[in-house]
C-alpha cells in the first residue's frame, strides 16, 4: 500500500514540528503498523493527515483525518495540556477503529 503522511502544525508549534513529526512516526510504526497491514494490497492507497495547534486557552487541539483503501476516519480532540498525550490519545482511537475494520 502506498501511504502518504501529511503533518500540519500551527504557527505556535513551528518550533516543535520535529518533535511532533517524530511522535507521529513512532505512533504509526508501533501502534498502527499491524492494523494498516490489513489494507496492504498492490493497488491500495492511503493518506493520513494530522493537524496540531494551540488554541486561545494556550491548550492543544488535534485532528487525525485518514482515507485508507476506501475507508474514512476522523478523530478530533481539544483542550489538552500536554501535546504528547493528545497525539497518543488520538492514535489510540485510530488504532481501535482500524481494529474494527
């Protein structure tokens, strides 16, 4: 499967983009790899898009939006104090949904 990963960070997080990228890659390789293998066909394609930002309360918001082999997923959470927790939490939900497919 050809999988395209896109990571967007808000202007407040530009300095943390490398850390965010590393967290995303680690979560994909450790939490999602086995679940994504179910979709691994010669002609299958997937795109996973991530958006991380700080809100007016100085807390973190995040969105994972994915289209994998005809299946769509979207997970969104707001007002997290810790960016790491937000990223890991959204990946846990993504993993759970992938396990049901």
